[in-house]
C-alpha cells in the first residue's frame, strides 16, 4: 500500500520543511490544483504545463509515484471561466466531444509515463438529490451519461493500462442519497461497458458534529461492499478531518480527529482492493480547510497529520497505526 499527499506549487513544493516531510513519509503524490482545467488549459487554444511539470519533476527526482487529479470536474463553478461561457454552436454535442476528447488526449499523452492512476471525472453526482449535476458539458452533450462515457473512453484510449478512477465525496451527513447516486453512476458505467477501474473516496471527514461524525459505519460498510462487489477497486484520495465543530481545547480536538481517522481507516483499509491512502495536505497551515468553513473562534484547523512545526499530531499516529494494522 502507498501513503501520500496532495502537493502544490507556490506553497508546499517551495517549502523545504514540507519537502522534508514528503521524502520519508510519502510514496505517492497528487497535484492539489495544478492538473485541473484552470491550470492546464488557460484558454481554449492554449495548454500550460509549467506548474504541473514542476510537481512531476520533483516526484521523479525523489522517485515518488504520482496520481493524476483530475481530467474533468463536473461542478460548473470549477470550470475555467472561458469554458463556463463557451459557445458550443449549432452542434453542441459534437463540439463538446471535440473539446473534451481533445483535452484528455493531450493531457493523458503528456503525463502517460508519469502517473500510476487517473481521476478521470470528479464529482458528477448532486449530493442533494443523488441525480447527476448539470454542467456546461452535460448540457452540451444532452446529459451527464454521455459526458462520463466520453471521458472514460477517451481516457482508456490514451491510457490502455492505467487505473481509471471516478472520484467523489459521498456526503457523510446525508441519509445516503449521495452514496446511492454514486452507486447508480458506477452501475451505469459498468452496464454501458464504459471502462472504469476504481472509486476514489475523497474522505473529507468531519470530527464532532452529529450529522457528519462518521457515525454511520454500517452504511459506509454497505456502500463499500456494493462498490467492491461490482469488481471496482478503492482509493482514499483526499483524506482530512474538518474540526470546525470540535471544542477549542487542542488535546480534545487532536484526540477526536485521530479517533475519527483511525475508525475510518480501519474500516476502509480492511478492503483488499484498496491501494492508496492519500491525505489532502500534510501540514495545517497549507490546508484548504483553513479557508473552507472557518471555525467560529477563528482558531486554526488541525485536521492534517502534521502541525506548523512539522511535528506529527495524533492524526499522524492514527494513520501509522492503521497502516501497521493492515
Ligand atoms: O489561497 C486563497 C486563500 O488565501 C483564500 O482565503 C481563499 C478564499 O476562497 O482562496 C484561496 O485560493 C484558492 C486556491 O485554490 C488556492 O488554494 C481558491 O479560492 C480556490 O478556488 C482553489 O481551491 C482549491 C479547490 O479545490 C478548487 O479548485 C483548493 O486549493 C483545493 O484544495 C480543492 O481541492 C478539492 C479537490 O480538487 C476535489 N475534492 C475537494 C477538494 C477540496 O475542495
């Protein structure tokens, strides 16, 4: 099994202390933002691989594997501005297919030899309804299924042997609506003969609120049983813990974060098809959690495994123990 983290240019890659954490602890990396359309495709006719290359070169020099994130993110707000307002013309499905397959062919051929796995599509299911989201591509194609089929088939054509992943966050606090929607998406892909190898479990956990406290372990087990029962592998792609609602006391907070992490990993890592556990950042100050739903008391969030002095927290111990236990 591999452990790894998201890394980023302009922040973590440029921090020697962060690189010193990556070297001994990680054998797989993922780009936090640099391989999304915004970064790679600043306009329709221009690709920019500068930042992505910087990350790939670091990993290659350090002999650390890389996973690709993401060939498509089906949330409209996550589209580059030019694509949100794109004029798909008189034959929108054909134009959308040209754009999407062209993007995937170009990017996949660029990094074909550098990646050990690929997030092909991210977040196509609407968490509120379990149905598909609506996006510029889904509208142009006349439905999300055509987007999914086109993306996964183009990825397989360019990457005959690479693991292809559908990645999503499967809302913890819901009644299972989001999870059920993801299951339907996966079943649909398989029924239509669309190539897919694994489900990416983002694993943005919550510590300490009743709704999202990873309380529904039975529901999670049933979900993973269903996914693996379809013959699909699992990847923990973006693990962290949002401690927004935990008490200010650091000892209490860290213990609770570690407890949720350990319980989640013990269950999830018990599945044989799980290969990677990737955290969404190693060090508190660089984590997206600091600006996503900040704590009311303004305190720094603690849901990444190392503190700002690069010292391991109880969460790091919990991850290490979960690895030892498998
Ligand atoms: O750096 C500024 C920060 O100082 C400011 O407070 C904040 C206010 O919104 O903006 C920050 O910039 C952000 C930038 O990345 C740099 O981190 C942008 O707003 C933001 O749009 C962008 O956020 C990234 C987000 O994906 C959208 O692309 C996050 O870094 C990144 O961690 C996040 O990652 C996603 C995965 O790709 C998919 N799964 C969920 C995960 C978390 O949202």
